[in-house]
C-alpha cells in the first residue's frame, strides 16, 4: 500500500514538473516569437484547476476517478477557446455543439476510468446530439455517421471484456 502511494506521489511530482517545464519553454520561446498575448492565451487559465485535479487523481487512483470529468471538460474547452481566439472567433457561430462535446467526452473518459456502464448513456447522448447538430450545420451525414461507427465500436469492444 505504501509503495503504491509512493509511486503515485512520484507520478504527481512528475506531472507537476512537466507542466512547469512546458510553461517555462513557452515563456522562453516567447522571446523569439511573440505569441503570449493575453488576448490570445487567456484560455490557458482554464488549465489552472486541472493541475491539482490531475495530482489528486494520480495520488488517489481509481478512488478519485471522478476528477476525470472536470479535467476533460476544462482541457477540451481550453483547446476550443484557444482555437477560437486564434481564428479571431470566426467559427464561433457554428461551433456551439462543442459545448455538448466537452461533457460528453468527460463522461466517456470517466467510463474508461471507472468501467461503470451507466456512464456510456450520457456520453453517447451528448456526443450523438453534437454529431447530429454538426451534420445539420454542415449539411453532411459525415459527423453523425462517424459518431455511430465509433460508438458502435466502443460498445462492441467493451462488451468483449466482460
């Protein structure tokens, strides 16, 4: 038990060190190419609460798997808002289904962390709605078809493990 706790503490320290090193590299690179403009990088502040959540999850393991949901949502929205600020909010009118994808992915990753089948229903409802809305926005069945293939594959692969 103590060996497992020591391993998790080392993993948490490793995660924190990687984050700090990555931030340091960003600030050093900013001296050569000015990309750290507050108007463009503000979504990175969404990652601040992710750091203690990841450390908590790494320290406690499956006991703290519930942290996967907010971690996934915050990381996804950080990426979404970074893309929007980089594109000068050009896609904001058609990317609103991403607000369904964030929690949908959160439930899906929480399912993979906890293996509770009840988590697949909200994941598939949210992700399926987002795919249907994207299919309607772009007049293409590609997003909905891709979702159905991926959801079917997940169901087939997870049913074999039982």
